[in-house]
C-alpha cells in the first residue's frame, strides 16, 4: 500500500474528470478505467472498487448489447453514457473520500484555504460515510420488522426517510461537538500526526498523471481506434 499526499489524489481526480468529459472512443475510455483500477489497487483501495467495477462492466455490456442505441425511453444511450463516466469518476474519488479528516485539515491549512471553505468540506467528507452506515442500519431494522414493501413504496419511503432525518440531525450535532472538543475552530497553531509533504512517490504520480492525460488525449484526437 502506497500512501499518497492529498494533493496527488486531487490531481488524479481532476485529470479523470477532464478525460471522462472528452473521451468518446470506448477503447481509450476503458484504458483510462484500467489505469484507475491499477492506481486504486497500488494505493490499497482495491477492496472498495468491486461493486463499482461490476457496475461499470454491466453498463458496458448493456451498451454493447444495444449497439450504441440504448433501450428506448427506459434506458437511452445518453443515460448509459453518463452513468458510465460517473462511475469512473467515482473510482478516482475513493482515495479522496478515504483521506482522514485530520490529514485533510492539515493539507487545507498548508494550502492556506479559507476556513469557510475547508471546514464545510471536511464535515461533509466525515458526515457522508456515517450517514451511509446509519442508513444501512435503518434498512436492516425495517427488514427485520417486515416494514419494507414494494407494494407500498410511499409508506416504505416514509419509514426510511423520517428516522433518517432525525438520525442525520443528531449525527451532525455529535460531529460538530466532537470537532469543537478537538479544537477544530481554535485560532492557535494546529499540528498533524502525519507530516504533510510532497514526497518522491507523489512527484512520480504527478508526472505519470500528466503524461497519461496527454497520452490519452492524443489517442482520442489522433489515433483511429
């Protein structure tokens, strides 16, 4: 497992967003997907990519079966096109989401990002995984009680979202209180357990990202595939 600086991860994410928005040739696009999967595996996030990889495979199969025409109104080609690119972008987001809040805060301070931008971003990244876990627990609880029914979708949605709203409010208060106790709003000098530094491996990732971005862009524009 290679630990990379947050700025390296951000560079990969921005490159992926750029390439996903311009690549139209399937061969080049899936080459980008393979490179991202290798990047995640080397970074130690391989186990988090299984579901997304399966989803990418299924959408790709649907596009092949439809021969680029989609499946009518229910699954138009544009919808499959957008979903496929969104899933690939999510692959590049995984290392960013998994960044510890303390490390992210230290990076933001080093980059001199204003608190009004850095604090909401950090809270959001910490809030979403907790909400996901809470949502799973609510679903499991409703399944045990037999309160989830396809025949009554609106009632099921009520059973899901009402407790989720109360739970989200409570979690937000607890996260805010925990952050205040740890001195997140303190105006003094704050330190981090990890040294925030651009190391040799980060320079290598930066160079490879730029090189591969230019290479894939060239393949898209020049090479006939």
